[in-house]
C-alpha cells in the first residue's frame, strides 16, 4: 500500500518555535495537533503492514481480536492471523474475504489447497459430508461431494467439467424410473460427452476428474455409455 503519512507530516511547521522569540501559544497547539494526526496515521499503516505477508505459508501469531482483524484493509491474499477471545482459532485472507477455521475440529469456509505434501495424515475420521438432492433435469453440484436422486419417472441430469482431482459420487436412493446423467469430458469416451444410467435402487458410482476428464474409480451397477 502507498503511505499517506507525509500528507500529515509535511503540514508540521519544523521552523516553530523560533529561538529567542516569544512564540504564540496557538502555534504550539497547531503543531501538536498535526503531530498527533501524523502519528495516528503512522500507527494505522504499521498495524496493516504487520498483517500483510508475502506468502500463504506465513503464519502471524499476534493474538488479534476478531474486530481488529476484520476491520483491516489493504491485506494481502494469504495473510494469516490467530484470533483470540472467544475464537482462539486461525483465520486467513483470500479473494477479498476473511475465512475462519471453526468448529471442534477444523472446518474451512472457502477453498483450501495442500501443495507439495508427501503425506496428509488424519488421526480420526475424514468426513466428506456435503451432498445434493439431484432432481430431474438438474445439474450436479460440483461443490457437493455426493449427488443422490429419488426418481418417480424416467429422469435426466447433467455433470459439467470438473477441476483436477475433484471427486464426485452419485447414488440412486429411490427408483421410479431410470436416471440418465450426461457427463461432460467422459473418460470412458475417446472424446466428448458420455452417459451414466442408474436403473435400480442402490446403484452408485464414484468419479474423479483427472487429466481433464471424468473417470470412474468405483461402480455398483451403473451402465456407462
């Protein structure tokens, strides 16, 4: 960020008081007021700089209260702080928003990435709990791990292209007619779209988006076309 301190410090009369002269008291008050304003701006800018970091890997443990963090401007993406008070949790800044790790475990609002890690270990359960009730002529939600459907007649839906590594699971939980899902960039086709047909309750499959295509990595009774 660009400093604005000089806008205030330049207004200070550095030639006052004048030696050997009975100086006007108002001159002292005016200079003191300008000095106070300049120091206030300097304090704000220094606090903002303490929050800014150059790398998402940096973690600043400065014990900020939430109101001190969320009111900060000019924060770089990747800035991380530790919130005290009732929070006692890390927060990070990304895409012009603060994201807070919440819950008794760690729940991240927003997207997170683990890069260049040899292993990711979880001592306990790894819960991929997001799901979507996929309706007739609906579009599968790429942000929900599982899409399930209860058909009452022949139904259709679509699955768009994903992002590298994305995993999607589909389940037929009630069968009143076949569900045919048209898949963009189907890995079981040489190119273009493919279909998945669910014809019985309990049919399900898991897909993963690899090398710009959806590939089936687990299947229970689904027909691919």
